C-alpha cells in the first residue's frame, strides 16, 4: 500500500472513532434527561382516565351538601313494650279483666310475681352486702286488700270534713283506687330502711334508698313515682315504691330519666 493510501485509511479510522464517541455522548445525555423527567414527575395525582368509547373520565369529588345522612342503627332485638313486665297500671289504665299472676313467697308476709323473684333477691342481697338493711313493707296485694286500704284513706278524709266525692278524690292521690294499683300486678314493692320505716319524703335520705335509687335499675327495678313526674303518673312522690320492668327496660328508663308512662309512649 502506498503512503497516500495509508493516510486515507487513518483518516477513515479517526472519523469512525469520532462518530462512536458522539453516539455514546448522545446516549448519556438521553439517560440524564430521562432521569430528570422521572424525578420531577408529580406523584399521587389522579390522571384523567379514558373509557373504551374514547371519552375522558375525571375523578369525581363528592358534594358534601348532597350526601344522604346515615340512618341510625336499630337495636337487633328491640324491647317488646307489650311484654308482661311492662304492663301499665295507673289511674287511667286499670288491670285487665280476669288478670292472674303466679306468685312466689319472698318471706312469710310478702309475695311477688314469680318471674321477678330472682332479680329481687339478687338486689336485696347486693344491698345487704353493702351493709344496708332494706325492709319490704308492702308487695303483692289482692283486690280486697287494696279496697280495705283505699276505704281507710277515704275515711280519714271524711273525718276531716270532706264530702264523699272530695274524700275519694283526695284518697286516690295517696292510695290507688282498687284495680289501678301496681301492687295488684305483683311487680311492685315498697322498700324502706330498717332504721327509718316512715313512708314520707325523708325516706329518700336514708342509706338504703340512696343505694336503691342509684342501683335498682341494675336488677330490673325502677323508682316508679318520682317527684318531678307526679302530673304524668297521677301518683304522689313515693321514694320507697319500686317497680320491676326487666333489666333492659330499667336501664333505658334510668339513663333517659323518664317515667314508665313516658317510656311506653316513645
């Protein structure tokens, strides 16, 4: 090969080397640009989606003003307000005709509906465990017993100079008219403190009543005739009269602060 031919060959070799270096440099630049684009690409942003028909979907933002309110959860087993333990007996709701009840002896002097016996005994034992001495002074009454008590109350007012009608009306505020007393249901008891057995407002201040008022609901009993509910119950304030309504209902009545009439009307 001539000297001229060798020079031509060297020039071609150097040209190929420059081309390779340029290609390599271009590749490096492309890699750097791609990396920069990836770093600056925003993350977590919802991109419009295109559906098969070619229309672009935009993520929807719920309008807080159009959201439907959630419906309150209903209890799985709502209380049956027509059940035996919620029988309403008051001046406007006398005992049903031919009413009967299976009784169980609490002691030699007192009886209650057999279905509330266990809860009653558990309540009395819990009070005694706190050093208290609750005394039952009245429980189930027959129609005749209630009649005797009512007639005696009427006589007391007659002796004060009231007419028969006035005396009966006055007596009904203190003693239920026969057939309208909860004691005839077998679910009501008058309970007093052993150290103070008077049936008056001061009974509310005794240790036994303080405990019963705070805890009787745990055993299915409620203080039936509260001071602030006399217009609704039709009976004067009796901080000794407890009525069995069952544990679930007693809890609801106690926590809501209503009387039995209000609870059944809800």
